[in-house]
C-alpha cells in the first residue's frame, strides 16, 4: 500500500492548496474549484456517476457545491454512504500560522495546513479506501458505495436538509460513515458514539417601568442585573451540577479523561475547582451543561448611578443523548418562571434547538467499525462522545430513520481543527485509510450480518 499511500498524501496536499471557504463573505470561485478537484479524484478512483450538485438557500443564492457519486449495489448487497466535507474554515489571524495555511507542509510526522485534517483527510480516506477495495475485488465488488462530499459544513450546512430531501433516493444507504471527528489520541482509534444536543434562548428579568436614581430609590428594590444574577445562580447546585429539573443525565462514559488533561486543554486557572459530579468524560458527553453566553445590561464604561429596570441573558444548554430538545426547553422555561426572584417579571424566549445523537453500539455496523479500527491500529478502539453537536447528523437521522450512522475521523487532540497550525498525524491517517478499506471489504463479503 506504500506507493498508493504516497499518492494519497500527494493528492491531499493538492486539495489543501485550494482555499474553498463557504462563508457568504468569501469568493466562491475557489470553493467551486475545490468541488471540481474532488469530483476529479472520485472519478479517478473509478466511481461512476460523479456529479457536482447544488441546491439554493432560502434567500435564493446557491448553497455549497457537493460532490455526489454512486456505485449501485448488486442484488442483495448493502449500500454504504461515505460522507466528508471539502470546504474549510477561514485561516483567522495569519500571523499565528508557522507555515502558509494553504501550502501543505510535512513536519515531524504531521501534515500542516488548513483542511489537512478537517476534513480533506476525511475525503482522501474515503477515496483511498474505495480505490484499494475496488482494485482487490474488481468484478466481485457488489457493495453499493455512495460518496457525498459536502461543500458548506464549516458555514453551518445551510442547505443540508433540503439537499437531502431533494436527493433522498440518490443518497439512500444502509450505513453512513461520517469521517469528520477525532480519534481518542495519537495511536488509539475511536468511534464517536454520542453527541450532545443543544437548546438556547433568552431570559429577561423586568423589575421597574423605567430607570430611577439609585440614591433616591435604591434599597427597597433590587435592580434587574442583580435579580437576573440571582435567577442565573439557581440554574446550578452548589457542586455545579445543572439544577434544572427534568433533564436527562447519565454517568456512562466508557473512557476516563484525566482531570489534569481537561484542565490543561480548557486552560482552567490554578485554584479553580471543577464543577459537577461523576467522571469528567460523562460531564462532557452524557450530562447536560448550561452556560450563560451573553448578558445585556449597561456597559461599565457608560454606567451611571441608576437602578437598571431590565436585564437579559442568553443561555446555551448542551443536552445529553436521549434528551428531546423541546422537553429541555420547557424544563428551562418552567425553572426560570418558578424561580423569579422577588416576584420580578421573567420573560422567557426560546431560541434554537438541536437533537443529540447516540449510536446503537450493539448494531452490526458499529461492531464492524470497532473491529476494523482495532485491526488497523493494532490496539482496541474506544467509544467516545463529543460534548458538542454535529447538526447535520440530526438531519440524517430524521430523513433516514433506519440508517446506521458511524462517526469516525482522522483528527487527534493535537489537530487544532479550525485554529492556526491545523495538522494531521500521518501515521494515524494511514491507519484510518486501512480501517475504512477493511470495513468496505468485510461489508462487501459478509454484508450487515
Ligand atoms: Zn469538519
């Protein structure tokens, strides 16, 4: 596989050189070039029916160009859909990069460059695995394979849902591999088996009809920022666990994250006690987390001696797998209305809602993936969660309720996706290609038994 792996790496470097960014404020030309380059690579790998497809956003402008290619399944064989995305994050502050972001550079066993990991390595893992398997099996490859390489993931996938609905039959599959996540660490592969959901919204506290002089009126009534702070303080118990009743929480993470690693990665200051109870991994993956992400009150620089009549805060609540977003939203509403401090008026405005995700780890597809990852790396794979969300996964599960979704990836904790000096561990990338080739081969010969 050595020569072909060198080729795979060379093609990955070519892709990194194309700065395809799907944000509306960026030139669209490189994004289209990026889609065409991916389409050419998919064609070169031998996939028939390669197309670049776009659907329009609600405002009538085109969404990111997606590459779709399909090899229909032989009678009785399953179809696997391989997902990755070819658009990348903008580079941010270029001064923070040690090498030019759009020139892939190999250094100390890693490949540096924007998109080297997220997610152009995901694309190349799919392409290299498919090429290897179709060479080995040639005519006996009956497995259906669909490529779906999205072109707007880093812009929030604005047309993902309508793209799925428009191309529902074209993209239908038995198993979907989403190669856009991370392994546990360099040398230890992981299947991402849970993602948290999210709800957010605004909590406003009103106490006076208008602002009044704090000398003349201060004392008998508390100002809105103070009352809002007291209300916010009820959202956690004294240990820092979320205290909103009715939220799903479980202490079921199967790997342990050392406290020192968490403290270092999250840059927690010395002396700060961690919040919550249970293992750190479960606090990150299988329990809710509630944060205040915005606070509206007069700014310090323009503060005057008045009692502030109203104040509002935006909350963001990460949801454990198994939690319905609508129920979580109602739970927060009930909590803030029931805890209105000093009888202040509390106005709750619900915001966005996204579903959590959990893989059925007993499914044939999950067992197959765990086996293939273990074989390729030579050490057993672990099941991990992600504390954040991948919103399009919820769309996939809604449009295809019976499909088995496997979230894999080429990143590791040092990959710095979205940040300066993004990089890919080349040895693990090679393992990822091998793991996917093993999966495709076994799926072809044994199906989803
Ligand atoms: Zn990504």
